[in-house]
């Protein structure tokens, strides 16, 4: 019960103190009473003087305090000398009533503060009057009079500070009292200087009343300069606070304490009891709702501001100042329901987008302290920096996310996948293995080339979706390369891992539609388990990659890693290094296989019309390495360009060496699309042709049908340049792909080579013969030369002659031969006697 009484007393104590102050001021007026005369002229001078000095605030910042005082002591000193005591008190009382009640009507400062300030002004003036009346004054030029007037001003300062301390103690405790007295002593020089100026005015007026004109000019100039100075000082202070805030933001970002430091500093700048940042959930970003309170060391998620107010600010995009007199009725009701005296809310922006809300609630100082429009402007300026800071924080988070996630599928990236694998390996579970599956998406390049990269991206997203659906519970899935995905999980055994891989692959397979086209989706799967086959994450990934490459050739598309695969990978690595040395030392050989004309009957079955240059590699350790093995190695290690130029240089040299009566021997060289994509390749071809003196029309480049079709856009410039030079283009393995002669007519193609599978099968398969016949008919229609590959029997030669095929190539005529044996073969065919050659288009 006693505690309740004390609480009630503390609630009414400020009103008791205010009432006593007002009573003292009113009593002073009654004590002196109005005199018989009414000094209208003097009041017309002093009332405006009191009004101007009352409104002219001077602010001083010391020891973290913002202290304000006015210059009312200047006219007060003069009034003490020339006005009746009653009119001094009455004039100041009237001015203070108009000034403070006007603020009460304009701003949300409550009724207690203006009432106390009116009483304080009236009481302080009464104390000054009483001091002068008791001590007495003499002649205006007497120094004793000066000291009395200065003493009156100091006494007023002491008395008003005592009264203010009493009120602050009742509202905020002893800390506020200490700050009040510090402010008094720090700013005492201000009232003393103002009193000195007032004394000077008294001396001047005593000398001549006309000095009032000079005093008026001085006062007007001083007021103008003072207002300009205060505006400039305010601007500098705001800029200083903003600069400090910005530096704080920069430092806090580097220390990962951005929001904590930001809210604390914001609360200090606006002297608020709490500051809150709220960013609603957006996409993958969770909601942010953090509050810095005056009495809490850290941040809390207890937001004093009602959510409806924050949502309203975000919807309108405009900041609001809320109090019992500011804002709509609904906003005031929400504020009152939350138990708040006042609040300011401003939106957080990223460009034109509003993504959050920044708010402060309840100004420190109790009932007599409230936010004003100037504070709202400052907060909006700060919010611009806060908005950038929070957005930068989210940007950093985005960068961190992007560094560990694939933007297309949203899956973890290779870096994150390696970390997850290492984490999984660090935990050992009895009777379980860590199984890693690597999936290589089939035919992604074909989808990109045929339907565009957007369709390829759609295929990858669909593959990722199906992989998530088929994956065992608690699996980790990541995308580690353009068309490679990894899945890591725990299973009972290696055998279970293989069965799981087959099940997942079967679930992933199947068509899906993109752009109205049905696209087949599948993938090869490499499987490796820990601790059976790998000790760390890098080793797991490397061995899974090797198993995946082998899975492409497996019947079911699944390959479990075993030690034999390691040796194959080591062989590939060794071949890559050996190939570079072989190219640098000229250890590769170029063999030549003749092309013959089928409608000329020579001993070997036809007249020589040219030769195809084929590279061979006699390896000192592995023996002859097939081109199917080392050419992809050259392509993947960047040695394909050197390899192609080596073969081309040897082919042109032999073409000139084996020249017949009508010129160098026509020579064909196989090309990769990667070589043709090199913009400088045609220039190097021209240089080699000139070096060996071979006409461009005697050189034919062969490129497979699939490569021509899939790489058309990027190969066309090089093909057109070679065509302008006179070099011929031949489409190899024609019929094995999906192109047509009409399609190839868009490219400068002079020759096609029928795929050997159709040529070798035409003697026993009517369908193969029909395909060969159809190709020959269309080629004649489009005036394109035809070469039949893979001729191995006399019966095939006869059938091709019946179909009027002009040229052929195959083991029936000769295998690829080293240069010396091919030269001997040419001599046996009578090449030096000037045989006919294939027509050059």
C-alpha cells in the first residue's frame, strides 16, 4: 500500500512543482500590483524586445549535452532600470504565455511543459525584481549599479536551475539533475554577456535617449547574424552527426555489427528511448525485426511500434511524426494503445522500392520531451544512409549466397558442395557409407544448339527438380559444373549406393516439353563411396568424375568407381603431357589414304583424285595411340590448334612434293569446330598455302555433319573466308546426323562423304543402298561432289559405279600409309603420268 502511495505521489509531483512555480509568479504580480500610470510607450518597446529575445535561441554542445538559452537577459536588465517592477513581471509573463502556449498549439509538447515554462519565466523575473529592490541601484553609470544588475541575472539563473532540477528529479531522477547543473555552469557565460550588453544599453540610454536608434540597429543586426549563425551551426551539427553515422556504418559492416551499431547511434542522435528496424520477409530473405532500447545492452525482437503503423508507412512511402496531436485519429489510437507518447517512422528505400521501415519511439525526458518536425527531417536523412547500409548488408549476404549457390537452379555451387562433402566425411556412422553420385546431363549441348540456351537452362532446372524429387531424405544436392550435379547421402552399403543410383537415374529419365518441343532428359551417373574408395572431399569428387565419364559408355548409364578407372585417368593425364612433347619434337606421323575415281578402271580399282591426311601417334610406351583417344585430349588441353597446323603443314608439303601433271595432289585434312571458331585460322591457312605453293582449290577441309550443323552460326565467318580463298569444304560422315542437303546449301559446301556404315552395308542391306542412292541423287541436283567412305569389297565398288558415284575411299584401295609407302603406291598407279582428278567446284 505504501509503495502504491509513493507511485501516485511521483506521478503528481511534477504538477505540484509546476503549481508552486506558477503560484509564486502570480503572487509576485499581486504583491506589486499595477501602478496608477500606464507606460504605453515603454511597453511598446519592451514587449517586442522580450518577444524577439525569447524566440532567439542559442545552442551550445558540451560533454554530449545540447544546451539552449535565449537573450532575454538583455532587455530584462534595461527593463529593471526603466520599468515599474509590476510591468517588468507582467510584460515577461504575457510574452511567455503567448510564446509557450503557441508552441503547445503547434507542437506536441504536452501541457505540463508550457505551464512550467510560463511559471519559471514569471518567477525568475520576479526574483530579479526582488533582488534589485532589496539591494538597490544607483546612477546608471555607477559600477555599483552594474554589479547589482549582473548579480540579479546570476541569481535568476541559480533560482531557475533549482526549480528545473526539482522538476527533472521528479521526472527522471538524479542523473537529470546533475546534467541540469552542468548545463548551468557551462552556459553561465551566456547570460553574463547578455547582462553586460544590457548594462551598456543602460549607459547609452542614460547619456542620450537618441541612442535607442543605434541600439535598435545593433539589435536588428545582431538578431540577423545570430539567426544565420545558429542555422549554420545547426547544419554543421547535422552534417557532423551524419558523417559520424556514415563512418559508423562503414566500420560496422567490416565488423559484422551493422544493425546493432546503427540502431544504437540512431537512438542517441534523436535521444529516443528505442529505435527499431523492420524489413518484412522477401523471397529467401527472412524477416528482420530488431530493436535497440535505452536500458538493454543488445538488440531484441520486441518492437514497441505497432505493425499496422509500419505497414502504413511502407505502403505510403512517406515518413510520419506521431503524437497525441500529430497523425490521423487511427494512428493516434494505435500509438495510445501501444502505450507510447510519440514516435517517428520513415521508409527504407532501395532506389524507388520501399523494402522496410525505420522507427524511433518516446523521446528521453518524460512527459515534457517530444519529437518535432525538425527531428523527422533529420531521421529521414539518416534513413537514406540506413537504407543504403541495410541494402549493402543484404547485398553482402547476396554475394555470400551467390558465392556458394548456383543462380540458375538455386543449388549449392562446387565450393559449397566440397565443404558439405568434407563435413559429411568428418562424421562417422557405424554400418553406413557416404555415397556420392555425380550426374552428367546427356545431350545438353545438342539442346543448346538446336533450341537455344534458354531451352538448355530450362532442361537444367527440370533436371535439378527431378533430382530433388528422387533423392533420398536428408541428401545434399549441388551443381558443380555446367552440366554436372552431385548428390551426397548416407546409405547402408556400396551395393545399396549402386541400386540407388540406378533408381534415381530411372526416375530422372523421360521427356519434357520446352517451346512446344519434346526433349528427352537423362544423365550418366558415377558412384563412389567413403571410406571404401576415397579419404577426403577432393578425392571423392575426382573419382566420381572419372566414374561418370565411364558411365557414359555403360549399358545402364551407371558406373561404380574401381581402381581400374584410376589407371585410365592416369593414362589420360600422362598422354596429355606426352602429346605436348611429341608435338614440340615432331614425333607425330601423318599417314595418307587415297581417294580414287570409281568410273576409271585401273588395277587398284580407279584413278587417283587425291588423298586424306590422317594423324598417327606411335607412343614409345603404349604403342600406336588411336586418334579417337588423343585428339579429344588435345582439344581439352588446348593443343588442338598446334596439332591441326602440324598435320596441315605436312599435308601441304606432301601435296606439293607429289604434284602431278596438273598440279599438286589434292589433299583433305580433318578439322574440329573449335579450330574453325578461331578467327585467325584462315590467315594461317593462307600462309601455309603460300609457303608450299599449293593452290587453295587443291585443299579440302573435312568436318563432321553434326559439327557443321551445331556450330553453323559461329563457324560461318571462317567458312566464308576459306571459301573466298578457294579452299573446299567437305562434310564427313554424312547421313549419320539429322541434317539435309538443303540445309547444307546455306554453307559453302562442295563435297559430302557418305558415312561408311551405309556404304559397307549397301551390299547386304537394301535400306542402306536406298540411303546411298538418295544421297547421290540429291547431291547431283545440288551440284555437290560425293565420296563414298569405307569401301572394302569389289561388290561395293560395282554397286557404287551402278549408282554413278564418282569417287570412293577405303581399305579396298589402300589403308592409310606412311609418306614413303604412299609415294610408292602413287608410282604404282601411274600418278606421275598425269592422271585425271576429281572435278573441283
